[in-house]
């Protein structure tokens, strides 16, 4: 899958780069992009190129919050025509549901899922690509934009319980506190925002039903012109559901509104099978969780969908060539400063 994203995803990239003393011309060429290409916000560019650009920029400027700096000045209008549809939804839940339904029009690699449990809600967000790349900057950019979008809809009345990241904390947290202003947890099991379930019913005082209807018709026209990949949808659903133990073929098909046979048939038509997609997700998440020293091997096994540690160990040996315990001893986790 060659996943794409609107060039609008890199809005204000040049401003942040210049503020940090970076001339990005050589970096753009390295990842196959150009300034002219990025000047059209509706231009589709490879997701992998955008991810690499942000990671390389963060390293060259020695700024581990490069993506978050970009998010700080983002506006809802950067979504283009989608901003009208999101802006005029009646409640926060309606706005998030709309964003989830049409997110592939903005970024084909973006995965968003809402989980409700014990009167709380987790709004999970991930970047799922065909190439397994380090995507810390892209994740923080996406999380920052999501947080600012929600604030734009319901204002500072909304105070989430926590903002969670799977990666480690940077040396300085001032920017995170300035943007999120809440409890921020690093080394978490997921990237996402935790809030009260009742928050989803918060009314959007700016909603206009007539404008929502107008925007809906326009977006639906765009939807008809856009190819949609069932394999991409399944992969994203697996990625978000695996850590919670809800990634069986039955549960994934149900979450996509399909029966198992229909989903299998559509996957086969695209040359994919469910078992390969879930294995790919396991492999990628295993690398993330094994790097977290706070997660025991037993906990990693559970997060990857294994109820028996022995089953996890057999799978891990097949994928990585050695047992989880030996692999962890031989792989020291790299911090941002190590990479620099």
C-alpha cells in the first residue's frame, strides 16, 4: 500500500524549520519532496516522505518537539473543506465520529478509535504506514492537532484526564504543558487522550445544521472520487485493537460493519489475508513494547494478544530469531539524544 497524505499536513513546516535555524532544501530532496509540491495544501504526497522529513528535521535541529511545535499553531481551517463539516457538528461525539469516518481524505495512514469503559473514554490515535518508520514527530503532530481541534469546538471547558504517548519523555516538558495543560503520560500502552465519557456529549455552540448539510454533500462528492483500501482499514483497526485484546477476525470485521466472509473476500481481492495483517501489526508493536523497560515480558505478551506467555515466546522466536528475554538484553533502548 502506497499511503498518501494531503500536503496540508505539513502546513507551517517551513516556519518552524526557519525558527530553528534549519534550511530544509537538502532534506526535502532526500525524501523526494520539494517546496513547490508542498505549496498546494490539497496535493497528495507519500506519508513515508512526510514522516521522514519530520524525523530528519527533529534530529538536525536537535529539537525532539519539532512535530509538536508545528501543531501549536495549527487551525481547524487547515482541514480544508472538512473543517466546515467538523466545525458544525452538534456535539463532540458527532465531530469525532465525522473525523473518524472521513479521516482517509486527510491522511490515509491516520487511525482513530474511541473506546468507552468505566465512564471513561480513550480517543486513540496512531500513524499506520506500509513502511515501518519511527514516527514520533508525526504522532505528536497528530495528537497536538486533535487536541487543538477539540478545544476549537468546545473551548477550554474541556479538560481531559490525561494525554498519553507510547514513546519516552523528552528532556523538557514545557511545550507539552503549554499545549495540553493536563496530566501527560509517557511510555504508555497507547497514543491517545483519556477523558470522561460524558465529555462526548458536550454541545458545540458553533454548530449550524444548514452548514453541516452543505459541507456533507461536498465531502461525499470527494468521497466518491477517492479510492478506499479495505486492507488499510483492517490494518488500522488491528493496530488500535490488539493491545486491548479485541483483534480477532470477528471483532475487527464487526468494527468495520462487515461480516467475516465479506471482509475476507475483500482482502483477498486486494491480495491480502487477515493473518498477515495481524502479524505485521504484532511485529511493529512488539518492537515498541519491548523497548519499554516498564513493561514486563508477560505484559508485552498480553498487549500483543497472547494469553499464554509460551505462545508469545514461540511467535517472538520465529519473528526475531531469539527469545524475548535474550532479545531485550541485547537491545538497549535508544533515546532521542542517543540518535543525535
